C-alpha cells in the first residue's frame, strides 16, 4: 500500500458506478461522474491515512440525488471533465465559454464554483495559451459575487477559491508577457468587484495605483461603503514615481487604497538579479538604471489586483466532516476591515530587497467595534496549513508585514503627507502577494448564530423558517391567553393566572421583537441605524431576561404546589415581590451594558448577523450567566417535582374515572419542561458545539413556549375550556 497516494477506485451508488482517480493523501477527490448530493454539493471522498499505515480511502460523502441539475452545472462539468485531455488549441476558447456560463452569479452553486476552479487550474497549466485578461477577470468577478454560503462550502470541501486565486496568479504571469499594452504602457481591467492594473514601469513610469471616492469626505471619519456597491462607481488613478504634486496630495483625502512599488525598490530588485536579461552591467547604471535598460521585451511588469472585499478569501480549515472558522495567528478572532490588494512582479521572486507601503482606509468604524484589540497587516498565505496551494486552504498571515500606524516613511518619494493620514492605516511588507488589514479580537457572530457552523445555506434557511413559524405560534398562544384573561374576570383573578399572564407578556414582547428584527424591518445590521439597532438590541436583551425571571418565579410556585404540599404558604406580598423581581431586576444588566458597552449591541460588520444582540463580555455576563443560573435552578426544581409526583401511587389510591396517573404525570412533566424554559438546554448544547441536531431541537421547542402554555392552561384545562362553552 502506498503511503502517499490512494489508488484509482470504483464504488457503487445503488447500481451506478462511481470512479475515483488516484489522489494524494490528505486531499479530497470528486467522482468522475456527475454526482450531486441533495444540497448540490458534489459527492466527494477523502484520501486519509498516515505514513505508518499508508493511504486509504474514506467512504463517499453521500448519495447521488442529482435533483434539478441546471444547464450551467452540466456544461461546466463537461468542460472540467474534458479540459484535462485536450490540446492547446482547445483552450483558446475555453475561458470565453466559462465566462458565458457564469455570467449570472446568483445562479452559481457549490458544484459550479468547484468546476470553474478545476477548469481555471487546467487553463493555467497550458503555457502555449494566453487567455484574455478581461475574460479571466470577469470569471473571477462573477465568482466573487456568488452566494457566500456556496463559496464557503466549495472552498471548505474542495479548496476551490484558493485554487482560483493561485490560478489567477499563474495566468497573470503569461498575460503580462503576451498581452498588448496601451501606448502608455498600461493594461487596465475594471469590473464591479475586481480591478487589475498591469504596468510597464519603464515605459509608463507607473509603479502603483490609488483607489479614490468621487466625493470629499471628512479626514476624521472612516470610509463608509454603503452606497458604493462596486468599483465602477469609484475612480482608479495610476500612480507615477513623480506623483508628489499638490493635486495628488489633495486627492489623498478620498483614498480607499494606495499602493506602489517605489523606484528604489525596483532598482534594488533588478540589481539583485544579475542574471536578468534586461540588466545593464555598465558601471553607470547605479543612479540611472531606468534610462540605460537595453532589452524592452523582458522588462518587469508590476501587476496590482484590488478585490472589493474578502469574499473569496475564505478563512476556514477543514476537520473530519465539520467546518471550523480560522482564528488569527495570535489566537484571537479577526475580521478583514479593508480592501484586499495583490502586488506582484511576474518572473521575479516575491521577496523584496526593501519593504513597500500599502495604505488602507478601514471600511468600518473601527472604534465602534466592541472587543477590537489591535490592527494587523497581513497577507494571504496559500500554504498556510499545507505545503502547496492545491492542498492548503490558505489563511491570513502577518509574517513579513508590519502595521506602521498613520505615517509614511520619507523614503517613499511622496513627500510629507502624514498630516492627511489620520484615518489611513499604513502597512509595510517585505514581499509581494495579496494584502489586507485585519482587526484582531472580534468574533464573527455569523458563524455561531445558531450555535454551530452551518454545513450549508439550507440549514440556515431551515432554522430561520422554523424559528419564525415557532415564534408566530407562540405569539398566537400568548394572544389566546390574553384574550381569555380579558374576557373572563374570574379566571384572570386566580393567583396562578396572574403569574401566567406576566410570563406570557414577557414572552410576547420577546417574540414580537424577534419577528420584526428577523424580517429586516428595522435593518439593524447596517451602521447607518446604530441608534435603532441599540434600542432593538436592548429591548430584546430585556425581554429575554424578564421572561427567564418569570420562569424562575413560576418554578418557585410549582415547587410550593407539588413538593411542599402540606403547610405550604406563599411569602407575604408575594405578587408585589414577584413583579419587582420579574420586571425591575432585568433592567439592571441592560442599563449596565448600555452604560459600559453600548456598541456591543451593534454587529461588527453589515453581514455578520441578522440580529442586534450583545456580543463579547456583555453576552457572557449579561445574558448567558443569568440564563444559565436560572435554567440550572429550574432544572433542579423540575427534577425535584418529577421525583415527588413519582411517589404519589405509594401514598394514595387513584380516583376512579380519572385519567391514568402515569398519563397525568407525563403530561405534567411535559408542560413543566416548557413552563420552566428547560428547552434552552438544547440551545446551550448547540452553542457548545454539540451539533446542528441540538440547534433544530432548540428552534423547534424553544420558540413554541407560548403556544404550549396556551394549549395546557386554556385548551386542555377543563375549567377554563368550559368558560368558552
């Protein structure tokens, strides 16, 4: 048995054979046949094992469902299948076919993105073919605009986006040599999500690029992104080595990104490569190297690529059959707060003789993000967790990059402009690749919105639908209890009913806020409505704590009723004390959060979560701690009550004509489970990573609490039901 490669193999899906090509140990293989699971993910198989026991195949990930396979998916599959066995002539029109098929990004699936990555990888291997820069960029642009969940899945299982980025880098090396440049020595391609500028610094004197907004902004404000949905709405300005005039300095007020390779860096770069065909060995080239270059064909080209966001830079790594989200190199959670910029000089080493500057303007209000500890300058490391880009899932690394604060070095040849950079961050890097700015210490709450990392988009949609349906049912039950109390005075004056009404009111407030925020009526996730988001978050925070406070009060009453039966009396002024504990005490944690960390109610980025909800320490101490204590107390009460009623057959006879005692005990145990809020145990298990099964259990049981109370106390209670008859 080989220790490095799993051999070719055949498995059977029912009667259909699935062929698997030989695969390196640690890599994932997709069957040669078109075979998609129910969620559209290609059936795949991992080659696992170790050096001692050898490489071995795992079982296939699922069965062939092949439900509603689109024309795009079938066509991309056929192109990917045939691209490995064609000659160079075949590849001439291949990129154009792919660009046509992926022209509608909203239709791209996990399988489509995987097939595109395979095609691009094969295209990058054919040295005789030089595809059009515009065509390649349009393909990548549409992948950048595809559904984020599908992009994430395709990267997680098949390393698709990492392979795409690596293929782009290899293709650019050939494009820079074979493409026709403008008379000024520039090659520029602009799409909504990607900008590519290729410059001949000798002919054009262009060594960089600046991305500008088309309107003036305050120097003291971070760069907002709302209203600017694409690069086509911004201005792209090539930077020349002599751009130190007042007009450029004034334009810097509107900059989002500025990056350039200083002349000194290029000269040192070339001087260090004595074997370069365009290097002039004459002694006079020390200060006038650019004017003495002899060979015009093999001169270096500076390639700058700007990505609108980090959509295809997926910070994830793969464990067996589960997803985990990457942490930064220092162990903290992080988010990208800038554009992603790539700088390269094809044909030359990525290591620089001296550092180059990259200027970023943060795209979010960094000061308002709770938990942010520091800013870091990073680059995309293709070999972050493996030795090759094809097997590594990639990740952000800060090796060779330093956050230089808000000042530029005097050696950058752009004059003293530090006074204009009070909201611009400067990174200095000693190598060439993809760069971005990270904010460390921020948790991406989208990964834990349901207590687990979604396997795909369908789980999230299913949980959303279940939650909204459950909340609607619960709200209906609360309204039923309220109407019964309004109509029948005798029923609402009962001591137990008074407590039930308070609990129902707290649940009703919670459900209304949840439904409204989930329906995006308040648009909380946007930074333009931070006040509204804070108010909604505080109300949701308060309603949850109030509901649990009344659940604890209810647990105390049930303890008096079923455990301390003989001689049990309620404390004096019990209802008044219950009102204070149920409605006033929950205000205290909310006020503390509003006073100490109001920004914790605001999502750290527009796409991070659908709810305005506390994060960081306020989440742990303001919500999880009190809820955990109450649920633990209620669980003790629940177990005590169950043990108490289980002894009833030993103490008294069962009355004739009444329902079986076991049935009564089961019904009581069922309603107490909901009444005391014990369904939240499922939510806590899900939050601890127990799996999506607990997330579904929590969404099913935790959201219908009000409806269950209505059924038990109104519909199934004979005395209350008779009031309506």
